[in-house]
C-alpha cells in the first residue's frame, strides 16, 4: 500500500511562530502561561504542556500578576494588554502578522465610521479568539455575522464596512458582501476580503489531492474550525475520507481493497502527527 503525506498540509506560519516562541521561552523558563490553547490540536498541546506550558482562560488571566503569558496567533483585544501592563505581566506576543495587520485595519475603520454613524461588520464565529480580538479594536461595537444570509443585526440604512475572520470561506464571504450590497439602502458599503490566502489556497489544492487516492486520512483537532472546513473539502472530493485526531482513531477496515492512501491535515495539525498516522497505516 502506497501512503503519501501532503507536503502542503500542517502548520501555517502563524502557528509555527507561536509554537517556536513557546519552545524558546520554555528553554529558559520552567513555566509559561498560554492564554487559550496555543493550537487547536490536543496532542500538540499535550506535548507543550509536558515542557511547562499551562493553558489558562481569560478569567484566570485576569487574576494573574508578575508572570509570563503567551499571546497565541489568534491575537487579543486591547483589554488584555492593558491588564498586563498594570500587573507586571510580560507578554510573549505571538499574534500572527496577518491578524495583527487586520486588527489595525479594523481599528482604523471603526474610528472612520464613528462620525458617520456607520457599522463595522466582522464575518466570523462569535466567541472565536480571533474575532474577540478584532471586536475589541472597535470598543466591542463591531457586529459579528456568521451566516451570510442573516443580516438582522444590521441597520441597512447606515454605512457599512465589512471584514472577515482570516480563516473563513472565501465563497461564503463573497455571498455575505453581495447580500449586504444588494439590500443596503445607504449606498455606502465597503468590503475588505481579509481571508488569509495561506489558508484559503489549501482548498483547491486539497480538492486535487483528495481525488488522487483510494482513501484519504485527514488528521486534525476536533476544536479546529479550519480542520472541519478542510476535511469537508476532502470528503466532497473523495467519499472515502476519514477524520482522525490521533493514530488510535484509525480503523483497519477503512483500508480494505485500498492501494493508495493520502494523508493531510489542517493549519493546526503538526507534521509529526501526520507522520505517526502514516506509520500506523503501514502496519495494517
């Protein structure tokens, strides 16, 4: 049986940067706090925990003093930085450069919209870490929309500027912006496609990759929205696509009559996990 790992799968730059900063700090520190899971992959989180990384919630963060805390790639709202400065907390800031630039653009747009009584819209998941950081740039006044067809939270008589969470679907974003433009009565709708192409460009690649094999194994974290989106791409292009979080999830019957297997993953999937999955399959 031929087993091939997709060379374009695995960590994106933002995740690589965050994990690198965590490892670098833990080489000289016994303890480092991560504000939220550094990556949506339980096995990678466990590996880093064994090095001394402690995942904390925002509630726990706002009780800390005199320590070091990692800001993961998703970014944080201004309130996090304000609390850190006031409580002698050293921040190891691993905000993805793409997200950081987006935060700055959202902040500027909110300032521009204020005198116009306009609205800032973020296309994204309510409560997602990146979205929370973006909304924080607008004094928590931005409107978050997850469903392109659900515009009830918008006042279509007012100006609108639209941004997107970096990991959302390009197709869905275009559908949202088209709906707003068609239904707006203000005639003042500005849209910014801020989806990260390092993520979105994986879709056409995976469409071709998944179709090449008798079976496809997608390795990813259950909490990763990116993993679910990319797995769905595989499933649409190869009905014998299976989602696993670890090699323990693999089932021998999946490979009955199979001669070729493709292994791929999300932007939060470590290379070592895909390699472990490949080695396990070869033993069947």
